[in-house]
C-alpha cells in the first residue's frame, strides 16, 4: 500500500505546463519524476472530467454530461474504494467535487469544512469562488495531510482555469498563473517526495483563445501528467484519462474494477 496525492491543476494545457512548470520540469530533468501528455475525454469540461478522473468513466457514460448537471455521482470513485478498504480520504477542492461525492446541493455552512468518517470524502476543505487563491488551497491541502494523514488526498486549485477564462490560452495572465502554481506547489511537492508519497499531477482539460473549453481542439484536450515516487516505472507509456482512477487505486492497494495503466507502474 502507498499513500497517494493526486493534484488536478484545473484548466492547464500541456504545452503551457512544459514551459511554465519550472520546478516540476527540473525534477523530471533530474530523473526524480516523469512528464507525460494525455488527451482528455469529451466534452472537455470540468465537472464531467472530475468525474472521469476520479471514477474512470467517460462523460458520455457517467451521466455527468456537462457542468450544469448537479447530482451525486452514480459511479464508484477512488474515495469509495479507499474508504471501503478502511483507508482515510481527503480533498482540498472546488465545491463541485463535494457535490459529486459527498452532498448536493453544496451548503457552504455545512459542507465547506468536513470531518466525517461516514462520507466518501472524509476530510475536506471546499471552496466556491474560482479566484480562491491557489496559495491558500495548497495550504488547505497540507493542513489536511498533516492533521488527518489521509491515504488518498485530492488537491484541486482553480486559478489557472480562472485566468484562462478571463484572458485566454495565449496570454501572460494564463501562463503566469501556471508559473505561480508551480511555485506554490514546489516546497510541498519536495516534502511529499521525501516522505515517500506517490504523487500524480495532471489537469482536467486545457484552454483555448476563445476564453473557454469544451470542444475538440488540441489545446483544449492535451493535458499534462507528472508522476513522482518510487512506485512509478518512469518508462515510456501511453495513458488514458480513464485509467487514472484505476492506477491510483492500484497504488493504494485497494480492490477495484477500473481500467488502469500497468505501464505507468513498476
């Protein structure tokens, strides 16, 4: 069994990741990690792809077809598999993640801060403003890690996506948001690697110059995947977004029936 941290940098295009995520690229150059690209499922929209990443089910099959569909997931997620195996789960994430797996509609007074072992996401800090600072979000996540010692921790900041919706893919604001996320994440990532965590850093979708996403353009679909930890093969392999759920479950050592990417693991 491994402890796993999954970071979903909302709205990060793969090409921008390559030239903006300096610390993560440095670790890859030093052979401490590996960078991959993958193509997100369609539609390239947030709520359907949170569901895809966390359950391994494509949006066309999951029932979460677009961002306006607001009901609890009908699929089993990483959180469910982990909890059923007696593991602790946590998330610092946008409130749509809470609505998918804990409670909907989101009631901030009730659902923003969670410590309830009966829920799929047992411990959580959930935000509901797209401009909620990434710096705060990473601190929220580290609070959860230090306080509750979860076996699986989801971290989901929103500022890159927020900048893309305001200024588009080819803008300094979008690129600088990616650089800032890399900077905020770097000291924590170094600590997690030293502590023996298996860390995956990816995105739900990319961004276009129409200040949006949702379609089939390469810049909307190509997203990064960084992996760090001694359980990863660091070998050349192709991975699908639908395989992330099963791969994380395999890392956690829990029983699951999801597709995984065996080439990603030792």
